[in-house]
C-alpha cells in the first residue's frame, strides 16, 4: 500500500490508531504526509494506547510537531526493515517519537520492551528540538538491533535522544549525525538508562559536548 501527500488537521496524516486498536502493516510506503496540530503529531502514523507492527517499507518526507514519521504513546511497536528518511519535526522525534510504557514492572530484571526495532535505517531526518532519528521518553523501553543512523540532525541527540527511558542498542552504525547542542549521535539524559553493544561511530558532530554520545544518565557500552 502507498500513502502519499495526505494531511490531518490534528493527528495521524496517514493512519490514526487509538483505544486498543491494532494495525499490522506490510510492504507499505508513507511519503509526504503531514499532521498539523501543535501538541502531538504523527505525520505518517499516530498510535495511542494501541499497537503497531510494521514490516518492510519506507517512511519518507513526512512531517509533524512530534513524530514526523511515527508517534506512539503507551503503544507496543514492532518495526522490521523500515527505512525512515527526510522526515521532520518542529519539536521532537523527526522520524519516531515514543513515550509511555505498557510494562507493569519496568524495573524488574525480566521486564519486556515497549518497542522492538530491527534492521531499520534512519537517514537525514531533522528535528528542531531533540532526537533527529528517535525520541524516547516517559518510561518507554526500547530495544534496537542492527540499526543504521546516517546524517540525522537535532538540537540534542542527532540520532537518538532518551529521557526517562531505557534503551538497549545491539549492533549499529552511526555516521555523520549532528547536534547543534549536545550529543552528535546519542543523548542520554539524567533519568535515562542505556546499554549499547557493537556500535560503530564515524564523523558525528556536536557543536558543544559529546561528538558521539552525551551521557548524564547511566550508560553501559560494550565492544564498540
């Protein structure tokens, strides 16, 4: 399926999900869709208290205030082989904005994940605020595997910005991401936790501190 040039006056330029709704999207592209309301967003897809599974597709040139590509609140996400490119956010999360958790005991050792992303690419997404690629907050637990972030830009966290969130990032490449403030590639705030393994970072840039990673939270970094 293709969703091209659609506009929502409020949320979800392409698809809107809420109230327990579930969507399984396969081999679909979202291009040039917009959500115009100021306080939330979801240029291509907006999901609140629902769930989204998306396998194979492109999310390109969409825009919103938050979550230019996808906006998710308290909603399980499974994304595999999805390419995010040239999406924009006038505030946070140009490609993907995730907030809230559905995990009952998020601090337990066997807690699950609100979002599982594999084999996805984030290319030249730009946020005026934080998180050019991904913004995660409000308890969100996010697991990334085999990811590529290239040329994304934001005020802080050119590729990834995490605040009050938990990140597990296993195998990834971070190239040419930029922040006008802190964390050219990744920003970990005071109330965030991250464990990262097998990352390769090249030519990322911050105009202030942390060309690759700016950490004022908790980070465990292995084999990188």
